[in-house]
């Protein structure tokens, strides 16, 4: 699941409509000592359908390719629609992350309590 970028980067970068965050993907095979390029995709990130992307938990969140064997490019996708979908995904993603963090906090409260009562 390769990371493409932080979710924060297109949010800032696309405040200027003249900017394009473009992704270059190469499909290749290694034949002995040669790399043979099978396919090249060079498109703005907003052309990637959310069916083939996911959000990973690193920093603000990372836009990732969910499965590099399944890339769905839609050149008619609007930037506005793509960014609204990104926001909707994050509205679902962040509460789940908060829940995970609360579970971790509770776990380490118990670990700390154990060690506070532990002999040296």
C-alpha cells in the first residue's frame, strides 16, 4: 500500500486552482538485469478513484493506493468532488483513530499502574 501523500498536502496545495498534484506510476517487470516498462500512468491525484485509494494512519493521514494491482483512473473526476470525498473519508477516519488512541491510553494507564506497584 504505497503512500502517495499526506492528506494535508492536497488540502493546502489545491487552495490555488492553478496547482496540480500529479502522480507518475510505472508498471514494470524485471527481466534478468533489465527493467521493462509495461505501463505508465501520469495523472493528477484527483483522477484516482477512491475505490482504489485508502487512508493510512501516519501524521494527518496518508493517501495510499489500496492495491497496486487495481488502479482506477477517471479523467472526468472533478477536483471539487474528489476533495469533498476526501473530507468525508476523513470525517469517518478520524473518529476511528480517536477510539484507537483512547484504547491505547487506557492500556498504558494499566501498564503504568502495574509498574508503580512493582518493586525495584
